[in-house]
C-alpha cells in the first residue's frame, strides 16, 4: 500500500474495461472467493460484477458511492498526499455512478437482509431493502449515456470486449485462489476454479493445450547471476513451450509486485529469452510475476493505468530474461 496505488482524480473511467477493473479490485479487496463478471455488448450496455465478499452494511451503502468515500485511506499522510497531484482514492464508484446508471446491492454475511442503492448520472437514490445473497453485486448500465463526447471514444463492441477480457483474464491469472468467471451477452467466456493452482487457471482461460505446454519459472538472483546488480527479488510463473504460440503478443501477462502491468520492457525480455526458437511473428504465452523492491517502480506513472516504468530497467529486463531462459533450459530448450 503506498503512493503507487493512489488514484488521480477524473482518470478512473475511460471505457468498460476500466470499470470492470475497478469493480474486480473492489471485490478482491472485499476478500471474495468468487467474482463473476458479465457484460453486455462489450460492456457498453451493461456490466455486472458479483462477489461473495464481506459486503457493504446497509448504513454504509450511501457512503460507498459518495465522493472520496473510501475505507482505505490509512492515515492523514495518505489524505494529504491525495490532496496534491495524485488525487484521492475512494472515487471509483462515485465516478462510475456519475457517468452511468449504477446499482449496488449488498449483504454482509451477518446481515439478515440485503439492501441496494441506485445512482443515475450522479444522483444517488434512496437505500432500499433488497433480497440478495451474501456479498455484493454492482450493475453498471448505459455507460457514458450522459457524456456523449466520451461515448464517442468507445470502439466497436468486439474491441471493447477484448479489453474487458484482457482485464478479467489478468485478474483471474493473478488470483488463482479466486474463482473468476466472465460472460459476454449471456455466453460464458471462461471460469476459473479458484483452487489456487496457476496451471489450472491457465487451463480455464487458455485451454488444455496451452496449459499442458506451460513450463514453470521460479528464479531468484544467485551468486552465478551475471551482472550482480539485479533489482529483482524473484520471478515466478509459467511460460509456454516455444511451439505453443499465437500470432498476437496479447498472451504475455506480466505482474509487478502483484499488479497487472503492460511493460514493453518485460515483454521484450520474455521474447529475447526465446531467442530464435519462435517461428516468425509467433508469440508465446506467459504469466510472470516479478517481485521488485517498491522503490524500483516509477510512481509517476498513473497507478490506475497499466503501464509501468522502472528505475533500473536494464537490470529488470536481464533478470526476466534469465528467469525465462532458465525455465527453457531446464526443459532442454
Ligand atoms: P476504494 O476502493 O478506493 O475505497 P471505491 O469507490 O472503489 O473506492 O469503493 C468505495 C468503498 O465501497 C470501498 O472502500 C468499500 O468500502 C466499498 N465497496 C465497494 N465495492 C465493494 C465490494 N464489492 N464489496 C465490499 N465493499 C465494497
Ligand atoms: Mg475501489
């Protein structure tokens, strides 16, 4: 928990995928063991995220959608930092509610009944009783209905859905102990079991052939590590056999300190490790968790955005490349 996770005001909601990201994060924060995401028309018409987490007590529902209502501002330093350029946390639901029709229905495990509140274009309705299972369901309809300029920026339904899929996949692979599912227009895209096994999550998301081809990565800097100056503490995860590839590089999922990131440097490092073993224009699958000291990640990159920069990028690249090379070598590749 630190600066990196704070948000800059107003940049939370860009498209359905960014809404989905915020809602999944809330579900995971709530300790959910199941997170079910379903979207309509790529999320442009509807987004629903249902979890079995701690829920929101009836008397806190209104606060949950209010500006700057967060349960997570740890102390006054956080708050003060938030007043500056980095902005507040606790505004995701508020911001989404301002640009959509949002309903939150929730029931904590110890509550006798559930309750719900609806927000329409920022107008918060009354909290009412609602029948619902334990946990929280957030429904977002008609995203950007009241901000046509933003709505115009949305791409085709298939493109928006691809982005949603990438986000949900990213969280599913990062949290193999949580059962994560995705549905599009009533059809299931995938559903992980939540049994804690990364390979099983890969199987659910990418299918059996990919899951079976995955090679284990578990690398730590050692005395034999070239260079010596590695800011990386550990690299773990799975990478595919060089013959199990796709024609797009979308299947290289990288995580830095548990956070899903798109870092060109990390992707290139993975590809370097395969060297000449990949056919032209073919890309492997990878799910890689890189652990670095917190101060190695550039906090000036917006924490809600996915891209990340490193202070010692060359060292991190070298470490990731070594980690993947080692996994390939271990399998005689
Ligand atoms: P933040 O997550 O930064 O605190 P949000 O606007 O995303 O801000 O959420 C506001 C608050 O609503 C959270 O701090 C939390 O207390 C509550 N909340 C939101 N989603 C859930 C959920 N799925 N389960 C339980 N509580 C939730
Ligand atoms: Mg949140």
